[in-house]
């Protein structure tokens, strides 16, 4: 991690633990917003006006949080407005690395080798882990925001007329329902799989595991046979659910020990994932090779770093 802008120790997946040995996620540090006129958003300061070519998105295909933002960028038609760099799937001792692995890129903005260099460039005294996604301002040479929930929401509204597609990912009439859904699935499912996978005590693992499958059972029932959750097109709630589900059998079921049931055991959730993958542009944001190789590169969970041959994706999706 970085301490006062200097890399000081090898990357570790567990940032902090609670009194039960449970995984505690690091809080995002940069919370400014891009807005159509440059006014301040819900958090942070103003000065980040939506302009073509001004912003750059740093992502990892293995990361569900980063994938939220990639899907938002694609669905809103912001590809020409926001450029992208993709780190390699395997986590190194210095965290995320840019490189030549198929599907990854170099950092063409600053020429960095590792993601932590982006953080220390923006804040020379930064202390913490260098996470993705990161929305970077090329004009001010700084990080705008590194919270995926914020970035997804500003993709929907913050770039205004620069978005080529009129799809509304956060429709006003359904916002209370979407907010309630997001608040329910985040601790138990989105972050719950990590709490199970990175638990350091049996009780913490068992509590997290129970939450994961209680949530999956609930969403399976609530979804029923309807195509999507809140509209006839993907919304923020669909995106947040999808990015976890699409990784479930590939990584969380085995590596994270979330193995009571598989995604393929839930017919409604499986069909939901298929519909999302069939939605124009969404499949382009999913790289199954990166997902599998990235998760199984986590030395703490897989010391040998052997990547399993399965599962058969055709049987899941």
C-alpha cells in the first residue's frame, strides 16, 4: 500500500478486520463529481465540467466495482467522451499493473507502470490502497473520483448531452425502489462474497455465507420471470446485481468458498444474466479470462496460482 505517497509493502487483499475476523473494505478517498456545468456534485468540490476528451477511466476487468462503470459508459454511449485504460488481470506485489496481457493496455495518459503511481501523482501524500475504478481529469491532472457508485451515477447524468444514448439508469419514478434494492444487496451479496472469501475466522465466514445465499434466494424470488428489475432496460440496480452474478460460478463459488449453490442453480438469476449479456454493449465489458485469471492470482487464497479449467461457461450462461 501507499504511505504518504510512497509504496511501502506488498499488496494484500484484506485491508482491515473487525472483532470477529471479518473483512472490512477501505473507504473511497476521492469524491468529486463531473457535472454538465462544472458545479459541485453531492460530494466534493466543483470545477469538473463535462467536456469531450477531458476524462479518463482506469479499470480492471476482474473487478465488479470497475465493471459497473464500464457498463455505465457503454450503455450511455460515452465511449468517445471518456477514454479507458485496463490493468492486467493478475495482481502483483505492487497491486494493479498496466501491461501487454491480452485485453489489458498500457497507461497512455501518464505512462505509469502500476496503479498506485496514479494515486501518488494525484495526491503525493496519499495513504491507502490504489483501487479501481478511477476517473481521472486530464486537464487538472488529478483523480476526480474513485467510488464506483458515484462514477456510475455521474455516467448517467453528469456528462449531460455528451451521452449519445438517452437510456436512464436511475429513473426518477423508481429511485426509492432502486435505492432500497442497492442497500440490501451491497452488504449481503456485492460485498458479502468478499466478506466470505476473505474472512479470517470461521464465524465471520459462516455469517457472510448465510447472507450471500439469503440474498440470492430473495432476488431469485423477487425477480421471478420478469426480464429486468425496474424497467424495460437496465438500470443501476440491474448493473449492481449483474456484476456480482456474472463472476459467481467462475470465482466466488470456488475461490471464495461460496459453494452452497451455483448461479446455474437459480433459473431466474441465470436468465437475468443472459438477458444482460445480450443487451447491446454489455458483453463487451465482460472478460471471463481476466476474471478467472485475476481472482486466482490472489496468492493469499490460491498460493499455487493454478487457474482451474472450469466451469463450462456455456452451462452457466
